[in-house]
C-alpha cells in the first residue's frame, strides 16, 4: 500500500530535481564527446526529454 507523507514530498522533489540536473550535465558531456552521429542524436533526444520534464515541473 502506498501512503502519502507530505513531509517527504518537498525533499523528494528536491532530490529528483538534483538528480535530473546531474543527468542533464552528464548527457551534455556525452554529447560533446560522442564520436558518431547516432550516439549524439540519441543523447540529444534524451537531453531534450529531461529538459522538457524539468520545464514541466516549474
């Protein structure tokens, strides 16, 4: 059973935002070092998806 605990919601949200920011930084680094176009395209799509998710929360 899942219960809602409002005291952990803000912390959980902050953790998600922090984790997503780290993922975005990692993807940007990968895009800079990608050797082939396919990898660059895949990483760019993933980056766009994460950035969209970040923007939807704000």
